[in-house]
């Protein structure tokens, strides 16, 4: 019998890649989300609000593995809407945890963030750390096995609001400029969403990751200004790069980690999608979408 997997937030940015990878591996997948997506076939989509307890319970019943990618996935959005961020990221996650406990799910995989360990994370980081603690507590009190995955700087060739690099490329093509509110010396370890998806599916196929905290980031450190220069070179050095250094205080500079209450393992893709090639694929998708709109 094929193992059923429910992916809450499966039509979102990272979730859509994970759904695709799970389907490749032959799982019986349900992508639970508020809205359909052109990246996920409608036959796998089930409309669901994670604040709707009955809807969550209906989808979790019969599942062996449950992922939660749903809720706010952007730090600035959470700062603009703190109550909604806590409601979705904490209460929504609680609803899923309760359903997993009720229907004896084998493993719950929670999509957290590097900002959960950062004092720069504001309401977003607080909501993620709170849900991590609640997930751990459901194991301690009810035996619900989990894996917590802290995602770093993920990018890919899909048009989503929280896909930073894709949107950066899109704006640079439209304006011939890159405008950044930091000094460009912020360090990130970018990882392609396709690599993330492969690692996210490996996690459920090994007992090694049961009740563990995993960090998923890229293997190469890069300053933002290096990224901007790479994009500029790919586009024929036609861009004007403006670094204003006046409004990036909510984001970390070199590392998101401010303290370490729980030990976590870093999982890296091998092989992995090269950054330059990943940027080219993003640009191809942007160009294709632009042609469709004409």
C-alpha cells in the first residue's frame, strides 16, 4: 500500500517542490492549501485553512507522514501582521499537531526557519520557535515523532511572493537596477528549492532524522553584493546597483543564530544545483512568463 503524505502549504514556494519530489518517489500525496497553484496538479490539491480544525482533521486521517509548510513564510509580512502571523504559524500548527496525535501519524515534519534561533527574527522568528517547542512537547507528552527543519535562504525558478532571488531578477530585468536597503555585506548560504525538496523527502525515509533538528542551507557562503555582481555579469553588466544601508535592521548580517537552545544537524545536498545555473533557470522562467503575458 502506498504511504499517504499530507503537505500543508503544499501549493506554496517550498511546498510545491516537495510535493513534486514526493510524487516522483511514488507517495500518495495530498497538497493542502488555501489556493490552487500552477505548479501543483489540481488532482493532488485539497483546499484547506489550517485554522479550520475539522478540515485539518479530515485531511490528516489516514496519513502516515504530515509536513507543515503553511502559514506566514516571510519576516517582513509577519512584522506587518503580527497577530495573523502568530495565529497561523502557532495556532494553525497546533491544529495540525492535534490531528496528527489523534490519527497516530508516524512522523510530523515542521518547516521552521533559521530565524527561529535569531533575535533578528521578530514576530516571525518567535512564531517559528514557539511552534518548534510545541512540536517537541507533543513528542514528550504524546509520543508524536517529529523532524524540525530550519530552512535558510531558498531560491528557485517559480514565481512566488517569498522567492527573493526570483523577484530580485524580475525587478532587475524590468528596471535595470538592483536596489538593496542593506550594505550588501550580508552573508547567505543559498540553496535551490529542488535540492531542498530532495533532502526533505530523504528525511522521512530514514530513522536517523527522527526527533532531530535539521538545518537546510547551501554549501557556499555568499555576500549579497557578490550575488548582485553575479546577476549583473549574467545580464551583461547593464544594471545599476544601489546599496542604501538604511533599512535592513530586521534581517541578520552574517548568521541568524543568536543562541542555541537545541542542537541541530546541518544537512547538505550532494550533488547540488550550482548558483549560476540556478540563476539562469530563474531568468529563463521569467522570460517565458513575460512572453506568455504579451
